[in-house]
C-alpha cells in the first residue's frame, strides 16, 4: 500500500490447508486486505514528513493542481556522485521536476521517469539506488540508497555481496529490516529473484562479444590478412564458467556411496527460539536466520564426518540443501567410505546405525531427542491423513520391520514403537539435537535414486528452446540462457577435458580483441590435451594415468597460485636469480643471493645454492684469469663455488653475518682467501687515507667558529687517549651532519676506527659508513621490560683492556646527538651560504620562524585547535585542482625531467597521512608513460608458539590484504620503469641500502625489480604495536616516493619541498619537521 512501485506479486493463503508458510506467487497483481484507517493515516503522515520521495511526489501533485498543467515529468538519478558510505543521508533532493522537452535525446543517467500523460506502467531497474526506497518506503523511510553497481570496496561490490550484508540484524538499529515480518518475507523473495536473474544479465547483454573459432582458422586468417575478429567464428552465449548451468554434471569416480544422511534444521534450537521470542517473531519471519544457522551446523556435521571419522575413514562427501514445505532447511548427504572402512558385515552396521527407542532411564537425553525428532508420522491405519500417505499406503514404507524391545511411546493419539523410528547414529543425534537420519546404501538402483535426489535442484517448468544466432544455420545454435531459465538443475562442476586434432582446438575470444593477442595466449597453443600428451613424454609416472585421472594428481590451483607469487616457496628465489641472470651482471647476482641470506628469507639456503651456483659463478673464471694474467687458467666446479662463496662471505661480514650462521650452506676453501685475519677490522681500515685527509682539510676550512670549537674539543680528547662523552644538540640546518663527516674523515685518515650508528635507516645513509643501532649493537626492535641485548657478555670482555674495566665505555670517546644541552650549536650553517647581507637576513628570518613553530611560540589557540599563519609567499594560490597544482609546483616539467636523477633527488612532497601519500603517488604514477605492472603481496598468519598447532589469529588472507601501515607497502604494488621508490627494509647497510633509501626503477621483472641493485620479494612481520595480531607479509620492500610522510622525511633535506595538508596537522613538531626539510625559503 505504501510502495511507490509494484513488484507484481500476490500472497495466496487459500491453498494453504496445512501448517506451512504463505505461498507468494510472483507475476500477479498485489492483493489488498482490509486495513485500519488510523494506522494508515499515521504511516501516511510519517512518510510525508520524513520520506523525500513522498514530499517530491506531493510537490508535483500540487504543481499540477495549481497550474492546471498535465504535462510534467519526474526524473530520479541513477548516479549519486558521492560515496554512499560517507553520505548516508542525502543533503539535496535527488528527485527533480522537469519541463517538457528535457527528456528528448538519450539520457544515460536516467533511472525512473514518471509521466503524467502516460497510461502505461513504467518498469524500474533493480540496479538503481532508488528502487528499494520506492518499493519499500516504510523500511527505507529516509530514502536510504539501495544497491547500485558502482559501490567500491577492494573492487566493486556485487549484488550477491550487498544484500546479505543488508539483511544482518544489528543491535543499534532502531528499526531493523529483519524484524518487519511479512514485509521482510516479501523483501527476501524480491531479493532472491533479483540476484538469480542478474547473474545472467552480463552474459545476456554481452552475448554478441563472445565468439569461438578453431585455432587453425584464426592462424589462416592472419596469413590472409583478415585480422578483424568480429567477423570470425560463431557467437557463444553461455560460458562454461557459469556455476549451476546445464553444462554441469556429477562425476562418479569411485564406485557407489556407502551412507545416506538427511539432516533437518531444528526450530527449537535455543539460539533460534530465543531470538524469535525476543522480537516476537514467527518461524516464517526469519528464513535467512534459520538458513545461516543451519549452514553453520551443517558445516560442523561435515567436519565431524570428514575430520573426526565418526563413520570411519572416508574419501569424499556430497551434499545439497533445500527447504521443506514445513519451512525448515534440510540437507541430503552422500558419504563415500574408504575401502578399508566399508561396512561388510551386519555387526559393523549395527555399531554405527540404530533404529529403536532407547531406555529413558539409562539414556534420558537421547530418549528425549529420539521421541521428539526421530519418530515418523505416525501414518498408516493410525493416521490416514498423514502427509506421507498415498493410496492408503505410506510412501516412506512405515511401519518397518523392527525388533520389539518392549518400549513404546504415545505420539498424538496413537502409540508407536520401534517400527516408526527413523535410523540414526547416537553421537550425531545427541551432539546436534536435530533430525539426522542415517541409512546405508546397498543396492545399485537405490544409489541411482539417491544421486537423482541429491541433485534434483529446482523444479523443471518448461522445455522450450529459443534460437539466438543469426545466419543461415541459426537453428544449429541454442540460447543456453533461455534453457537455464526453463530447465535448470543445480549440479556440481567438473573438470572439462577436451580433445582435438592438431591445431583444431577451440579458441574463445572477444570480437574486439586483436588476433595476435588471442593467438599468443599461453592456453591457446598449449591446451590441456596437448599438455597431457607432453607429460607422457617427459614423466614416466604420467604414463600410468589416464586422461581423466590426470587432474586428480596435479594441483592446477597450486601451480596457478605459485605463478602469481601467492605461495611461500624457495623456488621463487631460484626463479628470481635465474630471471636476473638474463640481464644482470654476475657480481650483482651474488649480492642478490647475499641479500636473501641476510634477510633470512631462505628456508633451505643450500637448496637454492645448489640450483643457482652456475649462474652465481659465471664470471669467476674470467675474473681470475684477468687477475693472474693467465688466459689458459682452468678451475674445477668446486673452486668456482669457493670463489663465489668467498664473495658472499665478504658481503655478509660487512653486515655482521657469516656463512657460519647458515649451517646447511657449504663453506669456502680457506686456502683461496687472500686476506687472512679479522675481516671486520680489515674492512674498517680499508679506506684511502690520502683522500680522507684532503676531505678533512676542506671540511675544516668551511666550518663556523662554533663548529670548529666543538670539533677541536672532541679531537683533543681522542688525541690525548682520554675517555669522553659528548652530546651534540641543535635544530635543523645548524650543520650537525657536517661535523659528523669532518670527525669521520679526520680519524679515518689517521687509521683510527670510527663506528657510526643511527636510530633510523635513512639517517645512517646521511653519515659515512652508517649502521642502524639495532643491527650494530643487537638491540631488540620492540623493547619491553623483558628485552635483553643479544651480544654475549663473553664477546665483550674478550677484547676489553683490563686497565679500562671501570671506565665508562671502556675508555672510548662517544659523541651522541640528542636533547641534552652538552654542546649547543646556535649559528646555522645555511646562513653562511648567502652572498649578501639581505640573503643572510632573509634566511635568518625564515629559520627563526621555523624554530618558533617547533617551540610552539607561533600560533594561537581556539580551545580545540592551534592555528598557525603561513606567510602568503609560501602558499600556493589556486582555485582549481589543488593536488594537480601541488604536483606541478614541486615537479615542474615532470615528464621532461623523468630521466634526471638529480631532479627527483632535490624534490619531494610531504603530507602527514599515509592514505594521502598513496593518493598522490598513484596520481603521479598515472602521469608517467609506459606500461604499469602490479605485484601482489602474500599475507599469512604465523604461529606465536612453535609448540602450539593453533594460529594466534583467525583472520583470513583477504583481511590481511586490507591492512595498511607506514612500515609496509600495500597489498597491490603498482610500478612503472622510471618511477622513484623508497626502500622499506635494510638490504645492505654497508653500501647505503637501508630503510628510507630512494632509488629509481630501471627494470621490472616477475621476481626481481632492478633499481641500482636487484630487489627480491622479502617476508616481514610487522612490529606495529597498533596491530593486535601477528601476520607475515611477503612483498617487494618498497613504495613509490614522489611523496612521503612527514615522519619518514626526518633527517633529510631537499631544495624544493611541497607540503600538502588536506587535513589538519597533528602537532607543532610535525609542522616544524615538514618546513625544516627545505634548505632555503626560495
């Protein structure tokens, strides 16, 4: 009554002569019963007050009556233009009255048109957001959007996903859809029919695009120069990938089933009955709830059968679910037993199947379940009106021959005994408290009946065919969609194995595809049939399998997942090294192998080594011939391996690792090592002292007086061989890094050992030979009250000087940078760059303003936020697209300079949030020419306790894919050649490849990305304390670095910095960090 549209249905209660739900017949005019006028009036007033459609209909009615103008149209828009997740309540009317003439011509956004002069009904598309609020105005009182096909999530949300989400009960809903009783039932009928028909809509609307032809025919077409595929082959309608189509059947692959179970939902389960009682609902009011709960129970039953072996060891289970006329869902289950567990003797059957009423005293709970759920009828002479009676006989053949144990019960007005008990298994009956009938299959003809019963599917209505093709032989082609509607059966899918003559395999393609692209598809030239024949040539075990047995012994899904890098396997790294060998230098291959060892990615390092050593040693012979000046030098395979392992050992030792840390790895021949002794000390002394001495003189000559004073204090303490502890403090731009470089050059030029460390990866890159402090001193990354240093005490005391045992830092000079005012620098080095007093004054004013932001002295509070005024000359004034303007200002002539490394080195855009970083990076990536390549991560949970077989979480891989954090790249990493990237993990700190290092992509492989070095996919376990669970992430450790967060930019300086603040900044300190990254106001 209160719907603006009619779905065309009718509730027929006249034919319900039993205790069954009302029959709802579609395609008939809706019926109206007697109504209560006061209730109708109250609902009408509410709709007029709150429903926008009712208000707009009323406006149009008043307009017609006032102006006496019968020609008027109403338009409802299909595209909302905004995100329905953020704007649930419309702020503007989406129903508009239009003057005559506005409807002329095509209108792609038109949804519903109401014309006052028309005497015909208008059909409304179910894909339009206005459909649900128009059809169910009471349920969607405030014009909440219904389903639309442009809802975005990870991808577009389908109708099959949206409606199940919508019909969930939520406690906070003041008026819930699921408690609206008969209206909810009508809603479910409408939804089911909508989903069922919409699944074939794409095939119906795109049927002219799908075509098929033989491979030989397409190849000959290329030779003749006919490359237009729209005229090749024949159109096809129904792809075999459509589930539940007529092209599906069941594969009887292992004799006959052994057990047949019928499992029926129990409406008296306390979870269900409690819910119905709470909301004053009836059984037929909640078919969705009963269906979902029954499916949970059924899944548990299947698990009991398959995992717990309640019937013995089984091979497979087949089941189907349907609804009884009594409203409740039930399932028919076929169980195929293993040959060793099949029941041969009657005693075996008696141990699992019972068919009698048990003693109430000994087993009271089981007695209650049997008497309430497992008694058939009774029918027969006692009750001739029982539903199972036909021609005065029970169609289920009750009463049956049973032994009489003297137990009987009263059922209705009759007494029943064991003859009316349906067979059952005690354990399942007691566990599930539901009707579970268990029968053994022992005849071939009964097995045929069971298969038909399990897979009977929907009722068959008609058998008419409809020809869909055009042309001379159009009667040869059948519209399979029409056949599906008329004659559908639900059947499980099988693996379709085709066979064909040479070059006569069928190729499916789109009429708009290019013919070369179609013929170059991998599965076109190498079909399943050809692959099976090739396997028989290569593998002896394949000759033992027939064609139809082959899919059972080859996991196609696993190999497909591996091809998409969805499996954790060392083979991926083997393929990475092989792939890189096609274009890379062998020395870099050894660095790649060492990187994999350093990052602990290899589960079997020796396996990877044994399968790749030929590629890792390819240049060894030529290198040794050049070094020894011996062109005829011959090296054995073991010697080649030793030289390659020596190179890897050097790379590992430069990062405090060794091949000794990998027991399964072979060790090099020590006689081939040129440098003996401590490799770590050798590496720390391996510098060009003359170059460092010149660099030290140059740095000292450009120091400020304050810098020189503090530099002398530190060097004096070292030269006097006295211990010392210094803190160097100062804000950005004062020249702290300059002093680090000067101290490094001064002491290294005198063969002194200097160890430089920092707390973040990018800061280690700013100081000479920097190492991250966690790696150098084996400090745990996540520090808590139980954390300890991983350096053994014996290793420390072994090298200590006994005279310095009680001296802090064992007498070493330590220079730290922190917040303590030990040595305080106040004069900024950047002020010395100016060539005039005006430049110096301008820079000082700008730096004082930045320092004021950091100290919190600039800005005023309004009790909620602190407002900071930015000078006009630092702001970008634009009335257009601000994002585009910021990009063009920071990266002018972007495409012209895309090959200039210095161009990207001096520029960066900063923003406080990671989602904005991703947004700008993807926008700039779209500007770059070239093909885009996507890499998917592999996200898996891992075990907290190795002795526990249960994972610490129950989240799925799909959920892990949605997690975003600054320490990991996204699940989908999109890259192009030439794009700048930033590492998210330390690869080789000895050469500056650490967390925060920026590089430019030069090549995109399948397993390796080239950017100055070769970068493989690595596995990480996020240490973010905000994530309350543990999971492992395998992806290329990088992100696009056109833009970075303000936090990530700490310690770096650039000439041109753009700050994009779509949302307020977090604090003064964060704004200070952003502005202090630039070296000059200009």
